[in-house]
C-alpha cells in the first residue's frame, strides 16, 4: 500500500511537470499530504523527480520583469491567505505572528540565487531574509500536520520554524538542490520528531512513532480519529489496517493502537468497561488493549517511580565493595525480583551462611549513612 501511494504521488507530479514544464516545492508537499507519505517517501519523491530531470523550483519562474525594487511580485504564485486564515481560526493567539508573516516581502525573481552564498559567508541579513521569506512554507506544513494529527497549532508551528532555521544554516548552495525541497525535509523531520501521540505524557522514540504517523491519516479517513469509544469490531478493523500498512504482527499493531488511545480518567474508562462487559467477554483476545487503556494512567506513574527508585538504588550501591553489592542485590532480589536466602548466597559465593549475614549487616550499615539514605528515604516515606 505504501509503495502504491508513493507511485501515485510520483505519477501525479510527472503529469503536472508535463503540463507546466516544472513543479514547485509546494506541489511536492501537496502530493505528499494527499497520499499520506511518511518523511522517507517525501525524500524519495523529491530525489526521484530531480533524477528524472524535472525542474523543481522554490517559486514559479518569472513571467515579467521587475521594474522597481519597490514593486513586490509574489513568484510563489500560491494563495497563502486561506492558509493564514485557517491558522488563526485554529489558534487565535497566533494572529500577531501571522500578521507579521503576511507583511514579509514575498520571494523575488532570482533572489535566492543571490542570497544563498551570502548566508554561507555569514551575512546575518541574508540569513534572516531567507528564513523569513520561507516562513510561509513552515506555516503551511505546520497547519497540515496540526490538522492531520489533531495536535496543538502553536507547538507544531514552533517546531516547523526551528526546522526551517536548521535548513537555512545547513544548506549547501553548491549542492544544486532547490532550497525549498531541502527545507521541507528539515521542517517535516523536526515537526514529526516532536509530534505528540494521543498520550503526550508518554515518551515514544521517533522510530516507534513512525507507525503512528503512517497510519493516522488512514484512520482519520475511516472516521476512527476523533472518537475513542472503539468496540471490539472497530479494534479488529483498526488492527488489520495497521498490519496491512506496516506489514507487522498483532503485537506491533497493538503497540500502535495504544498510541492512539488518549489517557483519560480512571472513572470514565471503568464505566466504559462495565458498559461493554458482555462484548468484551465474547472477544477475549481484545481484553488486553481495553484493560491497558483502563489502567494505563496509573501504570505510567508507577513505572516512572520504579525507574527513579532503581536508579537511586544503583547509585547508592555503587559505593559498596563488589562482594557487599552482590550480597545486597541477591538478598533483596534487585536483579530478578526473587530474594535469596543466606544459604543460597553463601553457596554461590563459596562462604558460610554466617559470613553472608556479616557482609549484609556491614553493607546495610553503610547504606544507612545520611549521605546515601536521604534520597532513598523519600520512597518509603510516601
């Protein structure tokens, strides 16, 4: 399915280039958005179009000369007013920023050809100008992302602007690549790197979120995004969509499903569990997904606390001698969760039961010193 979408987007751009003689950076972004391409496919699409010999422009070629520096011609030839209006409608606090972007002089004919070398040489005016005249690109990508993934407009726009700034600073003017295509990849990469799932308090690495990012547009078209009262029939359909799209097993599909389920109050989830108890009992395979949804909020806090405790315990044990550390870890089951007897530890270390007891007592005495015990005390005083 992914390769079919990629091919469709590519063929669309080829037909567009045959019609107008070139394609714009905006055309590539629109095609990527229309066919829900992941970031690696956007890179492939740009490279394939360039390799075919198709001209890719940041802005449309000039159709008339500019007689005066005071006359501003918008060579992007894209109506951004609708985009700006949608941004403000989505987050009215961004109105001053959009007002500022609207006042920026649009790209002029061959302007980028002059500025790109000045940026490389450290000219701060040129750097600012290149950044500002491409801000509209960042706004457009941020809006598409915020609408597609139902995330905060202001946060997404911020990350888009940071990605654009990276592109300005890292662009090689001798590479021959259009700056717009290069910048788009940096903007998309930075936005998607920080893109939150429906569980924003849970950290997911970028490679884990790739499944969420790829599947989200499909689930949105199917009407699953925006409502979370999924029954077992919905879950099975969603699971099959994910497995087909990502070519993965049930376990991986369930991991992706979990990223879509918002963290809500325990009471709401418990009421839904009781309401649909008969349905769940008929489909025992789906119990795990719903039970995790019901108890996930609490489990997350416990997991965070356990990880913090584990780190502080390891820090405290680090100052002990190796044999003392081994005895404490085995005696209290710190490695495998199973506490060992004095006899079992003595047999493993080749010493007597009494010697193990003495080593334990000495190690505990060291751990009770305020410099080591102060941190650990916060856990058992809670």
